[in-house]
C-alpha cells in the first residue's frame, strides 16, 4: 500500500508539473493558435493539444508531447487510485464506510498504524494519530476570555506597579 501511495503522489506531482509547463509553452505559440486554445477547459485543452498535427514547429510539438504525457499520467493516477482503494478494502474495509474517510486517508492511516501499532493503545491516541483529537478553542464571544493589550483578561485590569524613584535607606 505504501508503494502504491508513493507512486500515485509522484504521478500527481508530475501531472501538475506537466500542466504548468503546457500552459507556459502555450504563451509562446502562434497567437492564432493560442487564441483558439485559450477558451478551452483544461480537459478539452489537453485533448486538443494531444491531437495537434506535427507542423514542424517546436512549440506545437512540445504542446502535443506534454498533453500526451498529461493523459498518460492521468490514466496512471486513476489506476493507482483504484489499486489503493482495493488494497484498503482488502486490509480494513470498514474504514471506507466511515463518512469523510476516503481511500487516500484510510491508506495513510493504515500505513501509519502498521508502522506504529503501539501508538494505538487507546481511542485518544488513535484520534491523535489521525489528527482529529479535540482541541479547545475560544470563540472570543465570552468577554472574560478576551485578552487586553496588556495581556490581562477584560475586567481584571489592575494598576501596574511603578518603581519608586528612590530606594529606602
């Protein structure tokens, strides 16, 4: 499961980089082609760039190459996501039934728990490992909890002690 997540994260990163490069190359192509492609959604832009004819222009060739790389990486990400989901389902299918827990977060939890089973001694330690342990937060609606500029809560302001100019003999 760990290697599947690693491969998926790598593919997502590479796909994002390729998309950014495609947009950067798009700025340097023929203005007529750039205008025609600029109105397309990302998915349509990638599909259109992947089908551009080879006219001998380096920028057009690069657009086509990047678009095909993006398509290949998208297919790779989908396959890896499917395999991660399948692996989580085999290992602990109940995790996927919990609302808000998807295959990625379930895989991350199972990987962390697999490496550190002693960290799951109690429900509180399990919550802390998941990053969902309750943290007390102030709503700042209670005036007594609001700090004044001097660091004292409102209503408890005391005069600050002043140093005497002279010391007693």
